[in-house]
C-alpha cells in the first residue's frame, strides 16, 4: 500500500511538471559587443527550444539550440571573420543551453523572475552558466526574456582584437522568446 501511494505521488508530481516549447520564429537572440571604435549589434536564430521544469523542486531539463551559422551583424566582412576565426561556425554549427535547475518560483499566471542554471555549449565546450530570466505565463502561452554576459575570451574563443581595435572580453546576450505551455512531462 505504501509503495502504491509513493508511485501515485510520483505520477501526480510529474503531471505538475511544466514544459515550455519555444517558437523559433517568435524568439529573438541578439548580441552586443563593445569595441574601441563602435558597438556591434547582431542576431542569431533559434533552431529549437524546450525547457521542462518541476515547479515544486526546480529540477529542469530540455535544450535551447541556437544556429551559430545564422549569426549576422550587418557587415559581411565582420560576419565572415566572426564565423571563420572566432566561432568557427562551419565546425561548431550550434550553441546550446541545457538547463538543470530553476532557482526561484515560477508563477503559473503572471510574471516571475528566476535564475536558470545549466550548461552552455559554445565552440565545442560546456560552460556552467546561470541566466536571469523574467517569465510571464498566461493562458497556455509564455514569454521569457533574459540579459546576460558570455565571457567568450575566458571560454577560449579567439580574440578578434587587432592593433588599435580592441573588443570587450564579454559579449552581451539578450533573448526574448515566446513559448507554448504544456504540462505532464517529467524533467
């Protein structure tokens, strides 16, 4: 009888898990890189993304996949250097983030501010990262926005600086995404 109750409790907990399925066409991934001469703004495209989390425990899973080949800043020569020398996007075609936990409480209706911890795979290497996220959940839809820094030089990517042209060691990332809400999936 006790085992039966434990199994039923586990089934109820998994029914409460929440899955956010991001819509690539409705998701923006923007980057900003400060240099000695100007500020570079650009975008990447989301290929796919889903985050599954248990509101009771914070345990999370899923994956957000960004198309590294889609990166563009409005300058063909600069983008060519970014893809060939810095990102090596023909070899490392995606940038991924795999969440493992949500710190803070996500309201099933309204706006919440949480921290999402996980691993970002950039240039073939995993890096632990905690991302601040503002989530708004309403009527089967969610929006999520985040602003964070990626220390790409510290993480071993090539420094595109030369002579008097210097770049900041961090690139700023801004993400605003739209997702469908589903429930009942175990993280």
